[in-house]
């Protein structure tokens, strides 16, 4: 009689729903503190972890230096924990600006 009342896909859904309802005991309906608790953390993707160790990117160092001194960025290079940003100003003067690679703070010319 059960097979005639419902379509095949509906039967499978009903059987699955009834199995799940019996598989989960009522004691699990309310969370209870136990000796072993599962801690859920949100992990960062691998590229963000690698970037966190390196500090800021070259493009961020360039934009920080450009914001403060203006002009066109010619070259960005990293040496240890500092970036050297070469900027061509509107006056024609080439300026080399030092930017901290960890914080992104412009340290000066």
C-alpha cells in the first residue's frame, strides 16, 4: 500500500527522512556541555596566511608612497622588511621613498 500512494522519488525522501529522525536521539536536540567540546575555527585560505607573514604587497607600498609624494611610480623593490618605491614627480624629479613592508607606513625619502 505504501508503494502505491507515493511516487518513487517521494518514497525515497520519506524513507530517508524517517531514518534520519530515528538516527538522531532526542538528547542531541539540546546542546549540552560535555567533557570534550568541539571548537570550530574559521581558517583563512592559504594565500592569506602567506600574505600575513610577508606584510603588505608591492602595490600597497606603491600606493602609500604615491599618496604621500604624488607622481608616477616607476619601480618597486623589496629589501628585507622595507620597500623602495621609485617615483617620478610632476616636476621631473625622481624620488626614492622607503615604505615599511609590515605596516605599510611611509618612512620617508
